[in-house]
C-alpha cells in the first residue's frame, strides 16, 4: 500500500524529535537464490519510513555481483541498480554507501566467490556497517570476518553453523548486533532488523509508526528466539512443561537424565512424566530423543561431517545406536538420509 503520510502522523513525528540531516544510504547485495520474502521484508519498512517523514530518511540500491538480474529462490528475477564493483569505488554516483546488507540463499557454501570475498573484506576494512540476512551469516563466517562476534543465522542452519564455525558465538535469535556486524535469521525477522535500524537513525516515533502502518503489533526484540521451544504452544498450559523442553534443547551433546531435567525445572520426575503424558502424549524420554535426532538430521543434511561425529555431537555413544534411533524417528538411516541429499550439498561444508 502506497498511502501518503497522514498529516497527524507527520506532526507527531516532527514533535517527537529532530529529523536526520541526510538520508542513510543502504546498499543491498542480493546473491543468487536469495529469499524474496526476506528482501522485501527488509526493504519495505524504509519505504514506509520515507512516506511518513517530511524529508527522505533512507535511500536503497539493489546491487549484484554483475549487472545482470539476480534470480531468487522462487525463480523470479530482480533487476540491480549497481554492482559490487561500482560500490567498491569511493563514491558511486553520489551514493555514499553507509551500510551494506547481504541477502543470500542456497546453496550457501557455493556463494562465497573470490569476487564476493574480496568485496566483503574491502567493505569491512573501510569500517562500513554490514548486515547479513538469513544464510548470508554463513558467508561472513566463511570469509573470516565474524571472528568471535555474536551472531545468528536461520534456524535450519544453526546446527551446521555451530559445528563448522567454532569462533563466532552463534545465538538462536531473530537478529544480533555486535559491533560492525548485524546478523539476522532472515524471512520476517528481516522486518524487525530494519525497524531497529530505523529507530536508531530516525527515532523511535518513526519506528513505531512504521510498525503501525505495516499492521504489525510492535517490533519484536532481536533477542527473541526464532522458533521458541518446541512446546511453545503449551506455554499457557504449563510453564514447567515448556521449561523442560527448553532444558532438553539446550543439552543435546551431553544429554541429561530425566531426574536431572526434572530437578532443573523444579518438579519431580513423576510430575514431569505426567505433564508429557497429559499434554504431549509421549514420554519425556521419547521427546528428548526426537530433539537429539532432529538436530542430527540437520547436521547430516547441512554438513559433510562424518556420521560418527554427528552421533557424538548429538549425544549418542555408538554409531549403531545412533543409526537405530535415527531410523525409529525418521524411517531411514543416517546413511540413506545423506544419500538422498540434493546435489548442491557437497564438499566444502566440512571446513571453514
């Protein structure tokens, strides 16, 4: 919707504080296979902010590795305004380039070309702020830029990321800002990252108005978990149940006993079993096993780690026990799962 700014809104914004002296220039690099949902969830808040303000607040340019249109994951192409080569110049047609944003897709391990790597490192050396959306966090880690920075990535890549890149401190969050770098889970979380930048540059009043205009009930905090505990739907029924699920999810490599889980949550083992039987319909032991096997499947599909290392990372003491449990939960063995992988999952995911 391209409705003009409401006069009352403009007056409220003007009363809420001073307007920035000049627009913030955003260069948004889209990489083949990018998510259109993430891209537009990030861009639209800036357009809305501009319509709400008496003066332009943000200028966005879409950039590509070449001047050809870039095809997204849904097969639709988007034209680019400029290229990374042009952006490497000190001043690109008056575009001052204050902030770099990267929106990547799959297969992410094939996307860090020498050209993109050199561009990212040159931007970092210039001290320009960089935001990575979705799987783009992988590119920053692979380029060596993240170091021991706190960061996040889309939940489907969390397990693989944490096993492959040991220095960055990965978080299961919507978005994380740490120094020069901001990382975001992607998809609709890109909206929250954009609103956070709007609040920093143009003030909280405009950020709030952007949310209201987009019919969003306020911006979500970056520290919010991406998916929440697997039992979030039961939060209103039993906080202890959700707490127990979260304890299980946080202790995968070295599993706790049910007595230990119950003790951490502050209930007896019998109460724990009753909660799972009443609300989930399975035992806590079975639920815990599923959490560990689901994490193992993400590692099998997202990395080239040897299967025995996957087993150990998910708390299994032997390959045979791991294979048996995997088959019970998913109906196939870990070996069969890996053989069924798409062609793009290949060498390169086992090292950074």
